[in-house]
C-alpha cells in the first residue's frame, strides 16, 4: 500500500471511529428513548370490542391507588361492580407541555367476581401486554409519535383514567401526578467553570449529599434530581463535559473536578459533609467508582450499567487515543478501543442509518491485559449497589458488574455490596411513570424488551433510593 492510499485508509478508519464515539454512551437514565417500536393499538381496534350497549354496568366504579403522588410512583387501577367475565376497556390520557395529547388503550376481561385489577391481570389487547400495574401510564403514545415534553413550570399534572364499559358508557377517574422540581430549592454550582445544580429541600436537619453523574449526555437532569431530593437528600446534579467551558469531549476529565464540586456543596448550609454518596450511570458509573476509590469521604456508591475498568475517552479530534479520566494531573490507565473491520462495519451502519450495537466491540477490549486499567473498587469506603441488564447491547455491563463483585470478594471487602442483574433488560432502565417511548435511540441498539425493562427500571430506581436511605439517611 503506497503512502497516499495508506493515509486515505487511516482517515477512513478515523472517521468511522469518530462517528461511533459520538453516540457511544447516550445517557441511560433520565431520557426518553426514541426508536424501538412500541405496541400499537388503534382506536378502531379498541372500539370494535364494544359493539353495543349492555345496560348492566351502571354500578361499576374505578379506583386508582395512589390518587395523588410523585410522578415516579407506580399506580394500580381497579374496576369493580362489573359482570363476571365482562370485557372492558381501560385508557389513560395526558397532555404534555406542547399540548400534545398522549393516550394508552387496553382491553381487559373481568374475573368471576366482576373485578379488573391491573396489578394482577394482563390485558388481552392494547398498548402493553403484561400484568404491569403502571402500564397505562408509560405506554401512552401520541398519534404522531412525538416525545413527551415536560415543563419546569409544572407542579402538578392531571392524568385521566377511563373505563369503557360498553359502546356509549364510560367511567372516569382523575389522578394527580406531582413534579417536585417546582417546589424544591435549587441553585447553580457557585464555582467558575463548573456546570450543575444543587437541589436542597427544606429540612430542620442537615441532609446527606448524593452526587449524580450521567453518561455521555451533557445536560442536567432536573426531573431525576428533584425526585431524588424529594426523598430527603441534597442532590448535586453535575455536568462534566460537552458544555462550554467544560471539555467538549469525554476525555481527560479530572477526578478532582467532581471532588471540588462535592467540597463546594458540603460547604452550603443544610448539607451534611459526613454523609456523601455518588450515583452514576453508564460512563458516569465508571466515573463514580473511580472517584469513590480515590476519596474515602464518599460513603456509598450506586452504579447503573457500570464498568469494571477505565476505558479510552470519546473525542471528535483524537478518537480513542486518550484516557477518559485524569488523577493528580496524570492519565488514569485505560483500555484503548479496538479498531478493526468489525468496528468500521458498525461505523458504516451508523452512517447509512442502520441500527448498530457496540457490546461485542467492548467485550473484545478484555482480550487485552486489563489489570492496570481495573478500578480498585476494594478501596471504596462504603457499600456499593450495582445495577445491570443481561441484554445490554452497549457494553457488557452484566459481565463487568460480575468482575467488580469478584474483586470485592477476593479482597474481603469490609462493606455491603449487591448486584441486581435483570433479564430481558439492556442499557436503558426507564423508571419514570410517564410516556417513555421506545428503548433504542439515535439509531443505536441498547438492548432489552419494553415491558421487562420498565419493570426493571422501576425496581432499580426504588432500590437505589432505598439503598441511599439505608446507608446515608439512617446513619
């Protein structure tokens, strides 16, 4: 190969790798996914279940529990007073910040006692298909497929639950969903060059601090931060790349950046500097584990879809040739990306709009000697919670979580640790009880199935809240 052709080939490889890096770590939590198909159920198909009036359902009643609660809290819907084995429809209706209507539609058959209970019974048709108590909420869709838009001005929102009993008879129940971001005090980080918000609910006592670190998405996450803060925490929602004046690329991010942000937060009135936890997802979970391994003041770590090693950074200028992180001015040892024909093939898929997955490319990184890049999790000064999906198509989070557990065992780790691994769940854990959309996004395959992923997301979310409640608030 002559020099000119060699340079062209290197440029082609570089472009392909850059395109992969640009989307490699979309934020796993606090996003609305956009491309995997949802179950569709048209109004025409729905109405076909009710060809005539029955005249025997006037005493039917709709019960919803809870009638008013935070927007992340699941609901259960119960319809009583029906005829045994009666067919009914259940729907939910909500309007987003752009005045777009979202709705779900399902068909149920009452039991022998004339009762339908969404927490115990699966619909026979509709926009979801399992005994999923909040399926009416998260399976809501718009006619044109838009994402559900929230508004920071919201304090409370109404969702209408409707039971269709026959062709012309419906029974309705309104419920209230609470967004705490409108009522919890928050302020921007008061350090030049830092981006993020501190959420601090009113309290007579100083509150434990939880630092939140997202993945490749470079935005604050007010819904997540405020809902977490509403459970009795000061929450520091930190952005660490992608917005000026921060580095554009996710490479060479100083561990000291997060530590300095923590130090600032703990100097604020109402924050307890002796109770600090870190909650990271995807690339942010890698950051969280590294950070906690270096700073003993961090007393609890929750890591969703984590890594057991430090990986190469993601950059538009120098693709996969530098570490993601630095410590004391030096690169944290890392595993470089493997550039081969399969990697280029994935880049070509992305260029042509075809879905692509990176799990195998990351798994191939473990063909290297990874010991020098392995995170020293045994040096963390508190309990650890790991969350992963068995079907993660982004990177092998389940395998890497297992490696973390093995390392903790081999070092006789002095604190509690647990690993929750969910089948039929990938890199996305949709925990919010609002219209969520599909799991895949930006032409990228994240893995998992819709309904198991929603169940896993809910369990992961409340397990994480319970973890920090136990390890930080009860101390």
